[in-house]
């Protein structure tokens, strides 16, 4: 009989196995606090190579060089962590966005699916209950960072220990794909709540997520030389402004955002610049007529559907001057990234509708859910809204910049 241990007092959980009323064995369980994950760095590579070559890892992970090549490729959709037991590295784990995997592989998985792998490289830490804690920590990391819909593991079918561990932690075998899946109950956050909560960590996480500042810094270079006024829709903490102020120090900026805390971060940043901020939705704010040389929106419109965007584009078209431009930088599904971009767009919209139905959301408030569109659809909407020409000026991975001319 196993007596469930009380909450640990000193970091060690003990389960007592009784035999005829007498304790016969004490089993030490890992306390969650003893295990931590930290980002992998280049200097971890010798340890990783050593672990991958250990028989007990190689047996399930396969050829070490394949793993090393993948790690060295530094794909931005795979996130690697070192597992530490009381600050001693003992293994590694990773999670990855299934939709970004090489074309064809797991492409059928719904958006928001993240795959995981983990191993304990140091033999003396095996059979101590650490696997479960590592799995839980890794799942917590994915949930916090990605708001996933499901977490997926693909253990070798003979690896019964790993399968037992997954099942114990709520993963369910999917007979169709042969994968083990943990469904994460989904919630939808109202848009301003979502960004207000994230405001303190937004910049660090967002810059990492988009692979640096290149896509923001380049925006200023598309502005006409005569630019004096601009409006920024969904300005957030104003990451895109720094390069704009470098090129146009005297520019008059009107910024809109519905998340007050994002605007608060921005408010203190540029005390000497000409900025007017409004905590309002760009879907309802009066954008005015022929006021701006340039209108921009950066990483914000991928939350809205075709109709909402086309209506907004009409109002943007109306608010810029006759020789003005609109610059949109956003996540878009492009053929460079996906075998079938339209299918990806459809999947996201369908999933969003399914989720709203499941959560009985019937109001027309704005909810945070990513529904990027394909590049051709984006262009079509802008032309429909009255722009005479749309040019694709930048395309790196899933970030595209379109310039629309009035
Ligand atoms: C991913 S952030 C981008 C912020 C900034 N443009 C950047 O690139 O770092 C998206 C921003 O759009 C804002 N947003 C979303 N929907 C909005 C709406 N309808 N009206 C105004 N702001 C909105 C959010 O509050 C959030 O600050």
C-alpha cells in the first residue's frame, strides 16, 4: 500500500510502503523544486553529445548525429532546454510547433499543437521519479509560452516506461496517428485583458518570438521622404517607433491601442517626441479623413476576419492623404512557409469558430486568437478597400510586410 506523502517540508517527498503494518521501504520522489529547466546554450553541446551517445538514450532517440545536426541548425520553431537537478545538468528536453515542422510531417495537426521530447542523460538520475517532474515542467513551459491546444509526444512503441509516464500525466493514445496527446482546455481572453496581462513581459517574449527587430526596424525605410504625420494602429509598447524616430525625429505620431498597460509602457519611452496616444479600438475610433502621410499596423491585424479587415482598410484608405501609403507588417501564411497556405488560414478560422462555440461565446467583443491570412487574400482585401496597388516589400518566415498605395 502506498501512503500518499504530505506536502514536503524540506523539498523531499517520501512515500512509505507498508507490509503488514510495518514500513519496509522509503522511496524518494523528486520534489518539483529540485528540477528546473533553463534555455540550452552552445556550451551545453558536449554534454548533449555525451548523453545522446549513452546506450539508454540512443536506444530510443536513435542516431545522435541527427539530433546534433538539428540542434545546431537552431530552428526558431524548436525550443531546447537543459534539465537541471539542483543546478546540475542531467538531461535535455525540447518542444516545437508542429505546424512549422518540415512540410508534410504532422501537417494535419490542428494549429496550436506542440510536440515534446525529453531525456535524462545521467544514469544515476534514472528510476527516481524525475521523468514525471520533467514532463510536467516541460508541459508547464509550453502552456505558459504558447497557450497550446494540445501537446503531443511520439514515443517509440516499445518504450513502455515513457508511455506509462505519459499516460500517468494525462496523455491519451490517438489510435489514428499513433501519437500521445494531452488536450489543454482552451480559454479565450478578451483582447485588452490578454495584452494587459502580458505587458510586463511583452517586449522580451515578442522580440524573441519574431526572431529579432529586423521586421520592425525596416518599416521606416518604406516611408516617403516627405513623411510628417503617421497613425499607428495597435501601437502596443511602440517597438516599431525607434527606427521611425531615427529617420523622422519630428514626425507626429497618433497611436491607438486597446490595452492600457501596453500604452503605459510606451508612454514613458519617448518623452521628447510628438506622440498622441488613445486607448481605443481602431475598429471604432474615428480615423478622420486625409490626415496622415502614412498609416501602419504592426503584428496586430492577424486577430481579425476578412470582413472586419476590409472595413478597416476602407477607413484607413480614407484617413491617409492622397499620396499616402499604408504599411502592414504581420503574420501571414506564405507559400515560402507552407505547402498549402489557404488550408492553414481555413484551419485557424475554423478552429476559432469551434472554440467560441464550445465556450458559448456569443457576444461581439474582441477575443485574442491568431487567425493570419494568406498573402494573396491580404492583397485582395486591400485592393477591394480601394487601394490602387499593393506591394510585398518583405517576407521572412511567417512575417510579411505589404505596402498599399492610395
Ligand atoms: C502583438 S501586439 C503588437 C504591438 C506593436 N505594434 C508591436 O509590433 O510590437 C498587438 C497589439 O494590438 C493591440 N490591439 C489588438 N486589437 C486592437 C484593436 N481592435 N484596437 C486597438 N489595438 C488593438 C493589442 O492590444 C496589442 O497591444
